[in-house]
């Protein structure tokens, strides 16, 4: 099975997509990576879900990526007395404090001492997904006196967002640490950390994972945008999580922020995922709005590595149709005449390393000779990551002896991963690269392909060779 597009599709598992039969249909429709939302998944059932997805690999003979998405800290106000809520009037004074007594129209318990300690006069608090806004006038470790700037009804346990406040604690809760350990132990390929604020948050995740999965940072807080380059450097991939980002910053700033994150991640050679509300109307409707189609197309034009479906595939009425629609949009955009020129205009200069120089050379040779495929022998996946950063017009066929590497590469733009034993020598390397290029349908007898590898074979990070191979009748290779 091969995709007719370079961008990848992530779909979230949920009640609408819980069965193995439905997951198989979603994979056939175009899903490359399945997301398991740990907010709604018990650790005890995680191995069972992963085993179900691994059976798809046996059915389709293709690697299937699995992304575990950690819940992150859920900041909420405490309980109210009476009927469980109050109406906050504009310009009224309202206190958030450390007293666990039921709240009223004048105050409520905030069960997060780290927030009270970090708040300062002038900071904003956004409650209930933006429905209510407060501005801090006085702050102490025991209470924050605020003024209501956007009025509304506030009820018990509603969420709190802090666009101006950096909380001096890790983005990982005890639940996240336990879930991350369970996910890594169960064999997921990627683990996403929610509400990242600083690069140290990603370091905390890496300590737990210990290389058993790759670490993805979700950018959904303004504080993360301010330290974006450091966070990208500390991560294996980035997600533009536009839901909470749109709550914590003005909505009109989100599109520009999305483009900035996408371009910086591409420049630094890290995969970038665009997520949240991409085809939201398809939760209840069989077709998306024109604006949603344009939104997905924009992410494809920008060269994002992947686009993600959340509730559309997890709880929607039309999960297969949503995946198929996203697949068709991506294919159409990538066939547009202006698509290549947009990608080329954003291409970054390679780093001053031999591996990056080889990746750039492979791209330029393939472009000059109009070659259909670049085959890359890779143990860790880093060679395929580097070539994908160049956004070549040729398909990148990643040949790897490690099944885990193939699964991780399902998230990476333009990479078609194949699991095979490592090459024994240079001739075997070229011969089997040609064989797989033909077998996977990306080249034919008489074509030439690029072969990228590292010598000695099987040494991670040793990419140092690029070769042009001619596919002969017996699928052999000639230099």
C-alpha cells in the first residue's frame, strides 16, 4: 500500500473508532498515525489498543504509527455553593483564594497554590474556554483579587487558562509521568506532552521515555511561543495545538503563529503537526465547510509534516469520510502547480554537517535528473529526517532494519518506510534499493534512483555516501 501524497494524516481513536474493523477502514482511507488520547484512556487498556493497531501492520504489510497524547495539567476552579454556579458581572471584584470552602459571587477556591504564587497584577485569567476573563489587581500566595472584564456564568470545576503567567512547575503531572512510562513500556512510537512552557518540560519527558519513543511538544501556550526555538531544539517533533492556543491568545494571532511555528520547525529539521478543528463540522455533517477545506489546504501548502483529526475521527458520525476528505484535499494541493514553488521558497540552508550536506546533494541530484525516488538506508531514522527536511520532489524510501524506526517515520513528510535487513556491502545496498523502489511502485526498470547510506553499515548517524543507481531488468543496480 502506498500513499499518493507526502503529508501524513493522524486520526484520534475514540468511541467512533474503537474497533479493529473501523481502524482498518480508517487506515485504508488514509490514516498514517493513530493518536491515543490519554485523557480518555486507562493505562490498563493501553496495551490492548496498541496490540489491535499492531495487527493492522500484519494485515496491510505497512508500518503503523502510534502517538500517545498526555493529558497535561488540568487547571480548574473549585466548587460553588447553591446551584453550583454564579453570574459574574462586568467590572465586579472577584477573588480566587486558597480557602477550600464553597465559592459564591465574591470568591472561589483555586486548588493550585503554584498559580497563586505566580500571578502578578495585570495578568489575565481566562475561565471556561474564554467565556469569562479576569484581570489581576492584587496578588499574594494566598489570594488574587481580580476584576471581571468579560462577564458570564461561572460554574464549579471550570477550566483556568493563564496566557500571561509562567507557572514554575513541570508541564507533567503525576498522571502524565505514569502514563508516559506505561506508553513507552507498551511500545508507542511518539509521546506528546501537553501545555509545554519551557524546554525543561521536554527534558522531563525524555528522562522518563529513555529513547523508547520520540518526544513531541504541543505548542498551545503563549509562553511556549516565546521560547519556541529552545523547545523545538529539545523536541523530536512539534504540534501546533490550535485549540488551547486560540483560547490563550487573540484568535487573530493564531494563523500567523501557526505559520511561524511551521517554518521554524521546518528550518530546524523537526516534523511539525497542525491540529485541532481542521474538519470540525464533519463531526455531525458528511461534508466540511469551504473554510475548513481551505484550512487543511493551507497546512499542506506550508509543508507541514502531518495534519490531525481529533473529535472528527474519535467521536464523529463520519470518521471514514473525514479521513478520505483530508486525503483528497492533500492530494489535490500537492498536485497544484504552485505547490512546489511555495515549498522551495521556504527551504532552509543545511547545517554544517556531512549528513546535511549529503541530504542536500541527494535532493539537488534528484531534481536535476528528475529522479522518482531517493532511497535512504537508515538505522535510527535520522537520514530520512534530514532528507525530508529538504522537501524533495522525489519520494523518500527509508530502508531500515528496525521496525520501530519505520513506525516513527510514519509521521515524517514524504517518507515511505520499509523494514528490511541491513545491507551487507555497497553492491547489496544498491541492488536492494533498486529492488524495493520497483516493488513499492515508485520506480520502474530503466529508471535511475538516488541511494543514500552510511559506511560502515549499521552505524547510526554515519550518513556519508550518495550514489546514482540504474535499475536493470533483473532489478539489479549499475552505478
